[in-house]
C-alpha cells in the first residue's frame, strides 16, 4: 500500500478549514458580534498557519499569520468585524487557497495588496505598511503594527558592569518596546565569599509583547551582543495558555521525560481531595467513571469516520456491480437446474449481495449541503457586484445523493443561481415600487421523492416573460410565427444554445451561454428540469435527479425480440392494452386511466420491430416531469437489479437509451431514457400530422 503524501493530506484538511472559515465570515456579516463565529474564524486561520509551516507551505503560513493577527484583534475587541474587514478576509481566504493548492500561480503582488488592504481596515486611517516578502516567517517580525510575543533570554559577561554596561538600562529599553515580564535567574550565583563587587552573575528571562520587529530587540544589545549569550524566539501566543511543563520543555530547560516522571510521582487530585476531606471516595470514583465514559465517547466519535480516496469507492462499486451481475447469472442457473439446496444457497447469497449493494451505495452517498455552502459566497459576491440585496435560504442540506451526482451538480447550480440573481431579482428600487421587500430571496431546497432527489432553485423576482421568450424563439427561427406551444414547451427554449432574453450583456450573464450547459449536464445525469413561474412573483426551476448512477432497480420488458430496462422509480403502474384501444388507432393514442386521458407510445413502432406483436400487449405507465405516458410493450418480465454500463462513443447520439445492463444469461438489455423517449415519440407524431 502506498503511503499518503503528507502535503496532499494537508491540502485536504486545509480545504475543510477554508470552507469553515468562509462560512464563519459569511455568518459574521449578519451577526458581527457573535463570539463563537469570531473564535471559529480565528481557530481555522491558526490551524492553517501552524499546519502549513509544519508541512513546508511557508508562503501560505506567513500570509495566514497576518490575517490571523487581524482576527486576534477582533477577538480581543480592539477591531470590529465590519463588512469591509469581512470582504478583505474573504479575498484573503481565496489567496490562501491559491497559495496552498497552486503555489506557483499565486501572485505575490496580490498578496501584498490584500495585506495592505487588511492593515488599512484594521488600523483605520493609518497608512498601510509594506507587506512582507512571501515566504518570510512570523519570527522575522515583518509586519509592524502586529503584536508578537517574544521570549528573550540573555546572560551578560561577568565583567560587563566593570566595562560600563548597566543591565537595568537594558531592561528599561526592553520595557519601552512593549509590555514585558522580567525574571532574574540566580542559578549561577556563587557563595557570598566568592563574589566580586563588580561581577555580573545574574541572567534574565523576558517575555515581551511588541509590534516591533526582531531587529529592534537586537538593537537593545547592540554594544554587547558579541560577548554575551542572547537568545530571541517568537512564541505562538494563540490558543489557551500553555501548562508549566509545556513551557519548560519548549524552552529546553527540562527534558520531557523529567516532566512526565514528576507528574507520575505526584498525588492525583482525587486523592488530595479525599485526604483534605473535601470529597468522599465514592464521589471521586463516580466522577472518574464519568470522565472515562466521556473519553471513551470522544475516542469513539474520533474513530467513527475515515477519509477514503474517491477512486477506491468507485472501485468498490464496480466490484459490487459485477457481483450483482454474477449473482443474476447464478440465480438463472439455479432455477434451470431445479436443485432445492442450490436454490436455498442462491437465495441467501442474493440477500447478502443486496445488503452489500445497499451498504456500498450508502458509502457513496454524501449530503448535498457539501456544495450548498459554497453558494453563500457566490450570492454574497453577486449581490455586491450587481448592487442588489439578496438573501440565500437553503433547506434540506442533509439530503443525501450519490457523490458523483453531487460533483457534477456544482456548475449547473452556479449558472441557475447566477441567473436567478441577475435576471430574476429586480433592483432594490424596483422591488420597493412593486410593494416587495428591498431584499430579494433565492431559495435552494433539496428533498427526497421516492428514488429521486428534487432540487429547487426559486426566486421572488419578476418571473419569466412568456412573450419575450416567444419573440426570441421566433427571432432565432426555432419556432414558426404564431405556433401554439404550452408554457412548458416554450420555456424549454431557455436551454437552447445561445438563447438569452437579457436586454444587456453584463459581467454576470447575457450571452446565452450557461443554460445549455445546465441542460446537457442534467441530461447526462439522467435527470430532468421542470420550470414554473408566476409573473411578478418569481420563478422556480426543479431538478429531478436519480439517487445514484451505479445500480438502480429496473422493470425488465420485452419489445419484439429485444429486452429493455425501464428505471423503476419512473414506473407508476402496468395495465393491459385492451383490444378496443389497440385497434382504435396506430401511432400515439390515449388510454382512459380512471378518468384521466394518458397518451401512449408503441415501442414496437418506435424501435422498428419486425416480429409479430404478442396477442395481449401491456402498457407501462411512466411519469416524466409532470407528464404521464404509456409505453406499449409485448411482455413484462419483472423487476431487475440494473447495473448501469455506459454506452460507447459510437452510440452517443442515441438519446432514447441512457445506458445498458448485462442480464443473467449474459445478454445485454438497453436502459430506456424516459424523457428522451417521450420527446422522440412526440417528434414522430408531429411528423405524422405534418405529412
């Protein structure tokens, strides 16, 4: 097994920390005084700085240090978490990500500009000091104005006072640099009878907090630095105060083993409390039991998750898929042999494989909230660029979806949200004039619906302009003038390449690029897009997506000599095609299903089957969007665990099929793409009517 690259591990951890930082900053914009949010942002920055230095990301660590220092001042109440500070911090976060993920592409000038802007915000009217060179460490003291805790240890030569050096004046100069604590060390002090009157036997430890650079501290000892022992260290003062043993070990005064031995030799707190009569032995035992329980729970929680490379999950799912196919073949063989013992084993194997399939698919499921969070930043930036006040409301972040689907959803959702903010929401003045709140809303909602996930993107803006869409469609030659189209059919032109109803091209949208990409991506995921709009009230686009792209339950049917799989979530019911309905017409006709007229398609005609039709044909009623359609087949074989295999590039233009699956006997069955199948049937009807 290859060992994980430490730098790659840091990048993965930094990605999570940067996301936490971004969410904290966006929340701070609405609740600037929230102490938990401020502490969360500071902790994320502090961890990135420390881990970055540990793994060799010195430029990222040095840059992050200055952002951390600014938030340390916010944490201490010296600076307010203003909108200006948050805007600069968000831009700095983006720069930190670049320094970590693409250090060679990071522009040093951009880093200097951001640090200058950050210092200008923190210090108000004070001129921004020049930023440090990338790669310099915090210990260089390269950021004037940012307090740093220093540890200064010095011992003067024995004849220092005889030569005119006054240690008290040196200490006074250190105090002038900032608050400091001075400790005199007498470990080298000789017996009184051996002392010389002008001898210097003391040494000093000084804890100094100053915004001056290291060079300012060195200047204090400029005239004696060659003959003295001097040690200057920058100390990380973030986080909780360090314990005594930690400080002694860090300074090199005491070995770690000695501290451990001393701690092992001292009485425990419980024993001291019992000895003092402050607590009984039973109370101490009870408290210890609670402590051990809490530690056990913490350990269990820490071990409850593990980070696994995505390719390993993909490999696992591929093996499970092959196992499902093999199990289907084994079941078919067992049924043909008629051996009861073999059937029993095969049934048990089928149950275990089904559980393994569900477990493997569960591992691939991730909450859609993992991408919802990044859209808050998108809306924040768009509202600033477009001069609109926008509130993003997210619902259903815990809804789980296949990781592959989630990965492919990011770009389509970006396009839809950008369009909702740019085209959908009116300017604040227009909203007020129409009696709406000045702040517009964009809602991002996810929920399960059977074996599908529905993702809705809704705004409370002006709604779609039906007549303008029709005019653009006629202008582009997509429909003849005066053609009768339903709202659903008309709105689908929004996804045509190059189609745009924007009156002006902006930096956000207006060139007709994006919505066609959304449509292609959703189609590739075997999903559909529904559009609903109310003029003056807003628009909602609903994405219907399968839970997974790997294994689905399907209904196996026969049409002529071929077998086909229909995704089971799309199936509503199965009925028999009556002789009256069969002889009434050919092509597309209608069935009366409990008072509702449902159109049906004859798949034999659509697929060009030349074999005689079965005497008793069946109709599978399927749903696609808001439509119900019947598919006439020769035989319904039954349910089937469908392992989806992609079609080759030669079949990329065959849109009626979304993939293929291997049956138990080794033959291949094509998987029907219901949405495209219905579109193809409608196109045949229009051609028949036109002819």
